[in-house]
C-alpha cells in the first residue's frame, strides 16, 4: 500500500490526502469522516453498507474509501495477477488466446452451481405462476445485464413489460453513463423497489460481481423483509449478497485478465446465469413447446418469418394452412399450432390455452379428450 501523505504537522490526517498550507485540512471539509456532527453516532451501518467510523475504536477508524479498499483487496474478483503484469507487451494474438482461455473457464464455474441455480428457478417459476414478477437489481455492468435480460423477455416469450423488470442504480441514464455514487446507496434500492409495490409472489434477484454492492444487497434485504423471494448472484465466495438472500448463487470465476474489470469473466458468468433464470422459468411456465419459441411476439419481418417457421416445425402443415391459422389466431403462434394439430377453431384454442395456463401440451391433451 502506498504511504499516506503527511500534512503540515508531519502526521497523516484522517482523509489520507496531503494537506497543503493555506488550504483547509481535508478532515474539516463537509463529508469528511472527521467533520463535526457528521458521523453516525448510532454505530449502525450507513447507506453505503459499511459501518460508520464512529462505530470503530478511534485508533481503528478509517476513512470510508480506505475501508472499501481494504474490503476490495479481500475479493477474488479484485485480485492482482502478477503473471499478467507484462500483458501489454504481448502480441495481440497472444492476448486474444489468453482471454479466450480465461473465458473458457466460466461455464465450468457455472456448472458447479447448477443445483443452486435450479432450486432458485423452481422457486421463481412457482411464484410467477401465481402472477408474481421477476425483478433484477444491480449497479454498473451487473445492473445493465439485468436490464438486458428483462428487455428480451417480451419479444421472446410475449411477457408483459411489467412481468420481468430490470432495475439499475441511477435509473435509465445509468445504462449508458456512469452515475457516481448510485451503487453505494441501499436507500436508493429501497426506493426503487417501493415504487414497484412488491408482493410475496415477486422475486428480486440482486446481481453484483463483488457481492458487496450496497444497492444490490440493499435490494435483496428490503425485498426479503417485504416477504418476496430473493436470489443473490455474485462472483465471490461467502458474499454478503448471497448471505442476505433466500437463494445464494456464487459463481467464483477467479481474478480477471485486467485487474478488477468484472465486466469480463464475472460479467460473462452473470449473463449465463441470468439466461438460465429467465429462460428456464419461461419453459416451466409453458412459454415453449419443446424447444420452440411458441410465445414469440412477431413485431417485425424477421419474427414474422420465425413465427411461420415455428408453426411449420411443430405441425408439418403447408404454407397456406399456416398462413390461415396464423391469420385466424391473430398471429399467436401457440394458438395457430393448437388449431392445426387439434382441429379446433381459434376461439376454442384460446379457451383451452387459458384453461391450461398457457401450456400448449396440456391444451392439446384437453382438446383430444
């Protein structure tokens, strides 16, 4: 650790910053841990998720950034790899090979947690089957991945925009711009979730590579207190996020190629797990027929062509039969398949699917009774 610069007295001040004569001591500035009246005298964690300095003995109190630094240095995802210290001097192809080798280890790390992932999915599907929502909450890369997964569900599985929701610390602007300090606020997570009016049938998935991000941890803690199901997805073992959740999933991918750049292996691992959470949940909810995307929403030419192809694969019908079935079913692939395979009309197909909670196999079985 580099030495702390001394102030004019020759001793380090509590900010860890140098004191220039003629300028205020950093410890006297607003927001400094030593500013009179600002430390939390309760001794409880503040909104950053870290203990306030007043909760520590005077000799052990650290400025918040130093406490966070010490915490980060204990995380696998932040570890420095000395064997890669000269990577910037390697040929481009060699760096690409190294990166590809690193990425290849991610699926193995995910595989080690498959039983925990499956248990979380079953619990999510049970609640969504009762009308609950799947809500992702994260900051930075983790938050963006959650928003991405949520935004793909309506066109892929014909979910309502409110069924799978992505919350990112700092809101929509944070998708493309860093919102300073947003990830450090557990209160912001509580506010974002309160705006959704959580119910016990909802699931909140906190996503954080470090497993310590206050926004993600705060979201899970608040959701669990409200009676919702909670999942904590992190990339460090023994994380605060996993401990706070009903279902903790820790995909330990090891240190990154570029130290601390958790958009790399950690981000890839999170994307793989989020793919599983949403996709397999939707399979459990009857959003597929076999491996066919029968709830696809045909909103463009590509998806309309895909809809036609899915009906063809499921039924073996002619192009004319498929066009007629899709037209009478208002473009609904699942309904069109049911009318072709069972011979029922479109209104009957709709009724059968409703009675069988959208499961095409069950509706087909009911139609042939």
